[in-house]
C-alpha cells in the first residue's frame, strides 16, 4: 500500500494515516475527527479503493462497531421460492427436472440480487451479493441432497 487516508463527514478533508503497530493505524492530525468515517487506500500502481461510512455517525471511542448485512424483501421472497421449489421437486419431479429447477432458481437469485447490489450506492450499507450467493448455494445443495434421498427411496420401493 502506498497511502492510507481517512476522512470524517463527506465534506471533510482526507487525513493521512500511518501504521503504528501491527494492525493499529494512527492519524497524522492533532484535531479529533467526527464520524462517519471513510477510508481510502492507494496501492503502488495508483489504484484507489474507497470505503465510505465504514464507521457510522453514532460510533464513540472505546466501543466496538459491528457492521451488519440488511436483507431485502426480494431476497426473502427468493429464499422462500427456493424452499418451495425444493419441496415441490422432491415430491413430484424426476432427478433431472429437480436439478434444472434448482439451477434456474439459483441463477435467478444471483442474477437479480447481484444486479441490484451493483446499482446500489456504497454508502447505503447493503450488500446482497454474498448472502444471496451463499443462500442459493445452500438451497441448491439441499435440493440435490433431497433429490438423491428421494431417488434412493424410489429405488428401494421398486426392489
């Protein structure tokens, strides 16, 4: 990393930071900055990464801040649709149809929520890409496991 800077409110100026010890960073300033804080990192090739509002306005010194992921209703509806698809496919469909349905739900979820998260502004504090992909992968794996169990039970009943 070539430079690390931090900024208070969006109208504030960028203040240089230096590594003090390990993962502890110090500000090269005598005045106390006001939250929300944003961080800017630049590497040797000149590429810059800016993380806006990484510490919220209500943060206080000597307290911990834990960011959280907010899920939208569309994500919950997609998860419910995936669950219904698993139940439906396990009871009524062949293994091939089950896998196609699950892959369709997985593709729809990743495409819809991935596109929505790219359009969302970074300071809104939402990221649907990772949770969506994880949930879709879990839903898909559960569907595959359910289809394997159902096909084994069908074979046992035939024998």
